[in-house]
C-alpha cells in the first residue's frame, strides 16, 4: 500500500511540477494515436456502416429494376421470385426520374412511390420527422443535408408543392448522389438524391409521362449467395426485357467509392503525421533524460530499488501515454463518422475504432511509453548513484567545422550555429519536420489552386461531394501537421534552451546580452528550418503529382513561394517564446544550479 | 562495537598516466555513537570515502563492513536495502525530491522500506517536530531557506532510524545562522547516541565532532580524538565569530 502511494505521489508530483512537457507529450501521442486509429479504421468502414444500416432497415439482398411502368416489366420483375435461391419478394414499386424544386432551385431526384406502411423488405429508418403520408414527402438524409432541407420545408415535384414530413435512410439504394441506380434508360446514372412520396401522390408523375422504372426487392435464402443468384438469373431471365439487378455488396461498394480519393490523403498524411509525432516525442524524451536520471539518483540515495525507480518512471509515461491514447481514440470516434459516412445517408453508431484497432493503438502508445521510460531508467541504473545526482545533461556532440565557422559570425549566429553543432541529430530532425510541414502546405496550396468541380443540377450547383470530402480531409491532415509542427518547434526550442542553460549562462558571463542569447536560441531553430522549408516545396509538388487529381495545375502556383518565409517567420515567433524565457533566467542562479 | 569498519579501501579512476587514487588504502573503525569528522582540502577523496561507505559508489579495492555485514560486494538490490534501513544521507545540495512536500520527503524512506502510510505520516510528523519544521510540513522544498531544507534532509536521513548518518559537507551551502541550526541538530543527534560521519572542509564544523580524521591525496594523514568536547556549540560559535 505504502509503495503504491509512493509511486502515485512521485508521478503526480512530477506532473504537477513539469506540466509543460507532460502536455506536449500527451499532445504528440494523441495526434499520433488519432491518426493511426483513423487510418486503421478506414478499410471496410463504409461497408460496416452500410451493413449496420442494412440491418436496421431490413435492406433487400437484391434490387431488380426494369425501365418503364409496363405490364411486361412488372411480369419480368415478379417472375424473379421463381429464380432458385429467392426466398421472398416485395410488390412492384415505381421510381420516377425527375427534378424537384426547392427554395434554392431545381435538382435531379429519384422519386419513389412508397407505401404508408413499409413492407417486410426495405423499411427506411426515419431519423427526423415521420414516414410518408399522402401529401407529404420524405427526403434521403444525405440529399437533405446537401440541399440544407429540413422537416417543414417544401419541395415542388411535378408542379405540386409537398411539405417535407421526414428525413430517412435506407440500404436499398446507393447513397446520394447515386440514388438513381438504373436510371431512366436502364444504364448507370448518378447525381441525384432520393425522395419518397406516397404512391397515390406519384400517379400524377405517371400520367405526365415522367421517365420511370419499376423495381422489386428480393430476399435470398442465403444473403451471402448473391453471386450464385446473379449466375442463375442471367441464364434464366428473358433477354427481351432489360432488368438490372443490384445486389447488396454492389450497393455497399458503390457507397465506399466516396472514400477512394480520401484514402491516400489519410494514409500518406498518417505517415507524415506519425513522423512528426515521433520526432517531437524523441526530442521531448531526450530533453527529459537528464532530469529523469537525476530524479532516479535522488530516489536511489534514499534506498529505492532499481525496480521501483523503473516502475515510477514507467508509470508516469504509461499514464500519459494511456491518457493520450484514450483521447486519440475519442477523437477518432468523433471524426470517423464524418470521414467514412458518404453524405450522411448511412447510420454511424458503429463508426468508431474497433476493438482490435483500439488494442493496436494502445499497444503502440504503451510501446512509446516504455521506450521513453527505458532510457533514463537504464542510464540511472547503470551509473553510480553519485554520478546520477549531477544535473549534467548528456554530453553534447561537437562538429569541429561548424564550430569554427561559427567563430566568424555575429554573436546570435555564432551561438545558434554552435547549438546546432552540439546536437546535429536534433537539427536534422527539425529540418525533416519543417520539410514535412512545407510538403503538406504545398499540397494544400496546389489543391486549392484547382478549379472547384461543382456539379450543375440544373440551376443549383451542388459541390462535388467527393472533391469536397477530399479537400476537407486534406485540410484536416494539414491542420494536424501544422499543430504538431508548432508543438515540435516549442519542444525543440525548450529542450535546446534547457540543455544549453549552463553554456548560455557562461556566454552571458563573457558578455553576451539576454537578447543575443535569445536570438541565438531562435537561430538554432531557424538554421535547420530553412533548408527544410525549401526542400518541402519540391517534395510537395512530387506528392501532388503522385497522388493528386489529373486536372491539377501542372505549374506551381506563385503562392508557393510564400511557404518558406511564412514557415521561418512562424518558427522564429514560436522559438522566441521559450528562448526569451530561458535567456531572462538569472545567470548566477543557473550556474549555482549546474554546479550543485 | 564498530558500526562501520573499513580495511584497505581504495577507489581509483583512469589508467596508467591518468590514474587518480581518490581513496588509497584507507583503514577506519567507527564505533557506535561516535561523531566523526573527515576533513581535508577539495579533491582529497573525503566525499568519495563517504560515498563508498554508504554504497553510493563501488570501491576498486578493500572491504567495508556495516554492522558486521560486508557491503562492498553487495548487489544493487542489497545496497538499496542498506540505504533504506541502515544509512541516512545528508548532502551539501540537500537533494530533496522537489515535487514532494516537506512531509512527503520525510515519509519517503519509510514508505520505501515498506512502512504503512499511517506509520510514515506519524514518523514524519515526529521528526519534523524534532527539527522544528512541523509548521512547514505541507510546503514544497524550494519554498524553504537553505537551513530549513538541510533540516528536512536531516529529518529524512533519520526516518528509518539508521545505524549511521553520513553527511557530505552538510553546511557547505549554508550561511552562518543556518550552519548554526544544522550543527545544533547534529549535537542533539550525538546526544541521543546517533553515529554520524561528517565530511567537511570547515575547521569550525569539524571541531564539533568527537574525532577528527584529516585526509590528503586519498590517505589519512591524521586521526585526532577531540578530548573534552561538550557537544555545546554556542560558545564555540561565539569564539569563531
């Protein structure tokens, strides 16, 4: 009990005393786990949502559509119940391919003649309002979202105004904008949403000779045997009457097309974000090694065993990593429905990270915690207890040429260059991190330079949802990149300032001003950021060429040239904060602390 | 009975031309209840000797017994147990755990030794009362003066009633008034029969001990019993000041 209390106290005490590094550590791990879990949640995510919606709405196994409203079409469709493997069929429904008019103009729609009481196959789930009744329309949720329609609004169909009485989802059709399915001529068509009217209300459309199709829903004895059904059906059906059949896997696949463009963004973005997160974490961990080793020494002096010291260090990192992991998974839970749900027309209660995904990110977070805790623990335990009491940090590297070159430069550059020479690996990491951010910004600017691919729906331009989705994902990934780059710059400057505290204090005793010291620390961040920012532009252009749309502009936009100076300016501003704080520290106090 | 016994103890760093003999064949017996001062110039090896006797550093030669038990060959786990149970350290730089309160610092060794939280709290309250810091129990160490911090360090060193307290320049970072406070505390310990080995380069502080060992270049050059010492420091400081 006493040991548990002790570990708890030490962990809590350290977190209270050093909240900054703890917050940075949590942020870096959070972003990494969120991106990782989101990336791992994508494969099959839309299909899972479709299955969920299909289960909730008694979705059909097959939708068979024949053009027109003829008796022959009806006969061909009803005869499908005789195809081997078919367990049940619905009555024949009618769909009309027309335009609906809203306050914002006219758009294409598939108007479905529905029963006031849905049959056993396809029972659309009303998510808002009520189901169709004579004189009232129900709109597919994704379609309603795109047109900003709500219950109570009015739409005009076939010259008659209908109040919207409900918003619903169904698994019997691909989501907006592919609701047309077979189209008026039997071929594939898209760019329309689904509206349900009471069957009685669609009679006017039939009388007005609006292009239409007949359809039935089929239930198979074995819902998984859709391929077998298609094979038998193709051999048995009358070639004189064209009947298109859409099995549920085909509808599920059509829904997932939305994610096709977004996947490379998330996957490549995930790699880049993970790199930034690891760069930040490793810098943070390196910066904490000296302090944690000293802390381990203090505990050793009062009799803590190596095991207990390892437990204290590990518990702290583990608590932070698990907290960040939980927060990252929560972020994914919130973001995933937005990413994987095409146009809001599927249910999203099961859109979060699955158990195995959560387990994998947790294992990764625990791994990071162990790796971060191992270095100070091993270092502390392999060193004499007395040596670990010294607050001296890891011995710096020394690049002779760089140090000599620094001697020829003004004081801030001299200090900055010598700080870079002390930790060349960190400078390289910072350069790579800045290059990654510049790459992301370049891609974003190139994408933004493309013309908007709005779809003209006959008067109203509804934005290309796929393109919008891709841009939104890209913006989200770049925003996360910039956030991590900010965290990393703060972390790197803070770590450099902390490790070079004694050196800078000595420089102050030799006549350097606080301003020169602060400028030196900021310069140490700017020097590696410069080549990183410049290298990021061609890398971004290459990435855009590799993964971007075919219609992307082939030449770089002029705004790209603003990326390096903007990045350097932001780096300078961010680095200035910890640099100024560090430079204002009392020289005597610093030297006393270092020699204690 | 000797609490500490050291034979032919050596600690060497480097090799050949760069060989440094920090401690070079030292023999020492410290009887129970004795207050021993080790004195000498900077770099003479006195702190290294103290660290070796407390198991903080490993000797390159010789033997050390603590209460009859060999500690120079003990493993890290056994040394940790030794530091918890038998040795209390007081350092020049205090080395308190900065994120813990004064009381929590004093409770630390009791909890490490497996004591219950209640027992640890009771012991800390008693010791802080003894060193005159009961009203500072909830403060963080950095909010205390140097003398107060050193008194917390002494209380922490006594938490598990150690066989010996090893103090490394305990007044090195303190002003005269704070030095006075700490030496009064040591006098109380001595009166209670606590064995104490203190390393110092301050002759006035060394003069408060029962016995003074002088060290130079890693070897003892003088071993003096300070006869007639009363353990009262007021007069001594009056003379010194």
